[in-house]
C-alpha cells in the first residue's frame, strides 16, 4: 500500500498520522451505511457526499505528498484532524434522531472533556443526555443544541493544539536566536580575545607582592605590582577562552535539561514540546556561563572577583551554565500547563444528577 511507511524526516508521531487515516476509513464506512439506509433521502445523500470530500481532504493532508518535504512541522496532522471533525459533524447532522441516541454517551464525554463546567452549551448537553436516557428519544431542537455544542468542543480542541504549536514555534525561534548569539560571542571572543577577557588578576598571597593572571586556558604566575596589568592580560588571553567557557556551560545545561525532563509528561500532540525545551537550555547555558564570569570579573559578586586558578574558572562556568534553569523554569512551567490542558479531561466536582432534571457533571 502506498504512503504507509514513515519517512525519517517526518514530523509528528507516525501513529497519529495512521490514526487519522484509520478514523477516516471508519467514518467513511458509517457514511456508506447511512446512504444505503436512506437511498431516497436527498439531504442524507448530499451531506454524505460533502462528508466524504472532507475525509479525502483529511487523507491528503496527512499524506507525504500533501505538504512540502522541507515544511513538515506536524501541522498537517492538526489539519487532518480538522477535516475529520468536519466529516463527523456532517455525519451527526445527516443522521436521524434515533441514530444519534446511541452516540450520546460519546458526544457527552467529548463535550465534557473540552468545554468548561460553566459553559451553558455543556450544561444543555448534559440536560439533554439525561432526558434521552429517560425517554429514549431526542427532539429536533435538542439535536441542534447537541450539534452546536459538539462543534464548539471541537473548536476548543483545535485551539488547544494550536496553542501548543505556537508555543513550540516561539521556543524554537528563541532557541535559534540564542544559538546565533552564542556563536557570535564565541566568534568575537576568538577574533578579539583581548577586548573583554574572561581573566582574573588575584594577588600572589600573604607576604608576596604582585599579581598573577588566570584565564580559562592560560595562566601567568607572577607579575610585579608596578607592571602594566593590561599588557599581561593581553598575553594570557587566547582565542579559545570564550569557546571553552561556552562549551562547559553547554554541557552543564545539557545535564540540567536531562534532569528537568523527568518532570515533563509525554504529549499526544504532534509538536514535541520536551525536545524544544531541552534545546532552549543549551545555548542559554553557554551564554549564562559567559555572562556569569563577566559579572564576577566586574566585582558584581563580592569576594569572588579573584579566582586564582583555571580550574576555579571552569568550575564557576559549570555553575553558571547549570543555573540557566532559573531562567527557563517559567518556560517549563508554561509548557507543562499547556500539555496538561490539552491531554487531561476537565475536572468537575459538581453534585450527582438530581431529581429536578439538572444533570450533575461526572467526576473524572
């Protein structure tokens, strides 16, 4: 069968793409059954044709030929789901009242999952479901209310997916900008290594006069007190100073990223949020390592402006690289909230159904 094997460059889980295709086949079978059951009903026949067209659009959207090979962001799966939802809405609309009644449990669960408990459309569907279970019938007016609520619930579901997509895209672009910034800092530090050196000039110690120059790579052990310190700074700096510090910060940030992933749940959306979050931490760690050492060299942290060995400089670069977690923690929290909102059903602590006919919303 064509277009079944996933490509290595495909974005979004292959299972989701096949899920769209399988659901399209299932809905198509239901539409065929409805058309054969009502061959003389022109409304059923016309809506079924439109629904089949939507299913074809869903299949085209998730096929490899339906989107550019260099622009596979996972959005094709969301587009396919939109066409599936439209076809399902058309299926509900062309179905007769007695055919909709068996679908009410699934409709109610879907509406409760995506609409808040206070939404009047959700409350209306819950009331209708209670009446359907009691009378085993549904009026045309109630059917229209159900269709309206289902459409709104599907819209809410799509908006959740789009929120995650936009969030992942923003984080990805910020990551690209930070990568370019880190690369530019490393390039400038390599070309003009004496412009803003990452070096320290601690005194020699008790009973000795003079200074030493300590850089991430090189070290000059003795400088007389009356010497030009800037001259020796220029001698000690090397083009590798910034590169080494950024590399150490990147490694520390990668450890931080691996540690933070333990709190992130997986997502069933085609947008891999944990990966973009982990990627964001890497250039952040490289830059915070450099900026932290510059702050120390400028005396921003009292008592830590005179590191006396390259090992201490590297150690502090590790600390500053790992500390990028302080800046990205809010981004992690926002991502976790979005993923949880898109996958977890809405919790409702309302009372159970009452005899007055107002339906209590079941807990999840």
